[in-house]
C-alpha cells in the first residue's frame, strides 16, 4: 500500500530519453520489425477471411473478411504492446539491467516506467496503424474511418502496455509469460469478438466477460471502421483509459518493490 | 600577526564534503543489514569500504544513491539530502555498478551518447566529450564495436567512462575489479589512480585488500552492518595488528601433525598472538629474529612478511566463510 501511494516523481523530458533509447534500438530493425508485425495478421486475415469467409454469409452486416479485419486492428495492437512490455521489457528490467543503469543517472523509476509504457504503446501503434493502412488500401474501410481509428489504436496500445508491465513486474523469468498468454490473452481473444460476434456467446458468458479490455477495444474500433453508430464509444474509451492508468499504477508499485527494495 | 601566511595555507571556507553518512540503518523485515554506519569523505580523497560478502557494503551504496529507502539516519550526497533529493544529487555523481549494465544493443560510443541524454547533456556537448572518455578508457579503436564484442576489462573501462560522462564531483565504484584478470585489474587501477591524482573524490567498495591498500587514502572495514575500523591503511594496520607476520606450514620433523602441531607446542613462546587456519599457523610478532632462528632447525617452511590490511581484516572479521 505504501508503494502504491508513493508520490510520483516524473519528468517528461527524462521519460522521453528512455523512450528515445528504445527508438534508437528499434530503428536499426525497423523494416523487418514492421514487416513482421504486418505479415502475421495479414496471413490470418487472408487465410481466415478469404478461406473461411467464402463459407460464411454476412457477419454483423458485412463480409467476414471485413468483420475480421476490423477486429484484427485491435487484436494486433494488443499483441504488439503485450510482446514489447513483456519480453523486451523483461530483458531491459531483469536480464540486461538497463533500468538499473538508467537509475544510476538522475532518472527516477517513474521516468523509466512511463518511458517504457509509452514506447510499448508506440510500437503497438505502428502495428495497428500498418494494418489500418493495408485494410484501407484494400478498400475494406474508407480512409477517413481508418484515420478516425488511429487515436483509438494509440489508446489500445497504452492499455495493453500498462497491463503487460504488471505481468513483467511479477515475472521471475520469461517462462512466466506463457501463463499471461494462455490464461489471459488467448481466452480474451476468443471472448471479445475478434473472430466472431460476441452475441454468439451464451448470455451468461457474455455477462461475465463484459469487463475484458479487448472487448472494449473492439467495441471502440470496429463501429468506427464500419461507420456504424456507436453510442457506447465514450464508455469503451473510458474503460480502456482506466485499464491503462490502473496498469501503470499497479506496475509501478510492484516494480518499486522489486527494484528499490 | 604572528603567522601571516596561515590564511593562504589554509582556506577559510572549507570545502563541503562530497558525502556525509550519519547513523545509517537499513532493515529488511527483522534483519538489520546496516546497523548505524557513519563516515564522511574529504574532497579529493579515495575512500574504500571493505567488508566480507554480506557485510552491508552494497546496501550502504544503494542507500547513498537513493536507490533504496534507509530505515534511519542522515545522508548528504554532494550537498543534497538523500533520499529526498537523490535525483538532483545523482546529476553530479558517477556510478560504476557491480554488475555489467552496459547496453548490449549499442556500440561503445553509443552507450556513452545514450547515457549522456539521461543527464540532460546536450548532444553536441556529448559528442565533444565522448572521444576524450573513450581515450581515457583506452577504447578509441573500439568506439564502433558492439558491447558483446568487448572483453570483461574493456566493458569495465567503458562503464568507468560512462560514469564520467557528467564530469561528476564524486565517483562511486562498487567492486570495480571483481572478476577481472590481473592485467585488466592493473589497467583499471592505473586509470583510477589518474582520476585520484586529478583530484576526483572516489568512494569504492572492495573485498580485495591489496586494491584498498594501493588506492585508498582512507578505508573503513564494515562487518555485519557496522564499521569496525576506520582510518588510513597504515594507521589501521598499526592500531589493530602486530607489525610482522610469519606464516608457518609444511612438515615438522618432530611430529606428523605438521605446522598446526608445531604451533600448539611452540608458537605462543615466540609470538604475541598466533592463529591456526587449516594447515598453516599465522604468528603475529613484533620482532621475528628468535622465531626464525628456531624454525631453521624444524624442517617447517615459512614466509616472513610485514602485516597488511588482509591480516587486520581477517583478525577483525574472522576466518570463517561468509557465503550469503
């Protein structure tokens, strides 16, 4: 509780230096990294969307390919933030001792965590935006809708970066992340409407899964891309923002306990 | 005016101490790791904290840098109160940590460049400093080499260069030569001596007594969280131990028990104090002449040497292993 309430010690310019460090590493691998981020979801999209799509009637009023594409934007953004916050974050926190080195300089743990969270969100944004560009180029959504979804993609990146850092702060080793994927990320993907509409789920299950962050991510992004009315948009945005902030606060307390003990 | 030159010889305003530690305590649960440590540094001196593993050296350093909350006590680092203003203090301190924390994704030069940014040093100012620091570390030829391609000694020198990027008022080094071969250690000592000669204040921790004797103006021996001896190496040796040591070992002509059996029978007669450790007897002595004459006829082997810090250290902290 004491660590949870520790007053923040944050400087935007110092957090930016942490972010910039990660950009500098990423820059030399930018092209393969972006292509990788794009190839994986596109394989899914084309394989499932075209293959399975041929067998299916319209889903939620659109072709299955379009339905899946609009879900994939949120799904890929989530994965981008999660991988960066978990595996790369753990490498810098624990394996390479990068955070320790940074904190020998006049940098606070808050500078490091905020810089890392923003970086994971940035990288996730690259993944989500790349897919938005591709699906707009294929004519699955108008360019104006793709543009309108960009800020939502950025927010989804922050949400899953914050949640991912909580997992990282608890991890004794890389193996731990398997649990995060099999117990949280993968079931959530099935229950949040990436691959099929959630109204296919039994009512009881739907009621029990209303809190899932990916459900709100898709709830925000899909209608925006389809141009359908979305009366709950601000609710989704609020929930995503709360997860982002909650993840940050909890991760910060846990990492404080882990590194500054 | 009896002594007109006094004011010139001794400046009226004494320089502020780069580090003051008073009554520092740190507990983890019921276990008190640091139990009331006090010392302060004089500008320009090299001060070594010595202690066996688990003595509280690293915890003391972490408290000083504001990286863990002390349970009690007062710390003033380069004039700033820690932990409250630890960040401001670290702006003017350089740190060489015990474990390698260089950035493996970057080259030697990039490591310095990225680190400079954490201090808010302008890029052009950093670019001007980096070649000088690489030259100091003897790494000009390795500027563009990635960190994993560097040897252990090179990495440690690069870490030293990194700690100097902000031209710190105080350099803190936690076991700077642990794990290095003798050549690499001597090179580190050489650079460190250069810095000390140039007037840099240095706080180092080590468990190598020869390192402390060679580099430090003053030392403090830390054991179980307390300072048990403090002063210049020479004073600490003179205060705590007899000036001469004769180490006796090997086979004794009169008895199969070897040096330990000999020591039990005779050592007390010749030395002020003696200890048996394994197969060796350590005789601490003021004047070794009589003992050496006696040993000549026994078949035992011996080594006669002046007492050093290691003898003090072993006397004060004991010979049992500290594996923690």
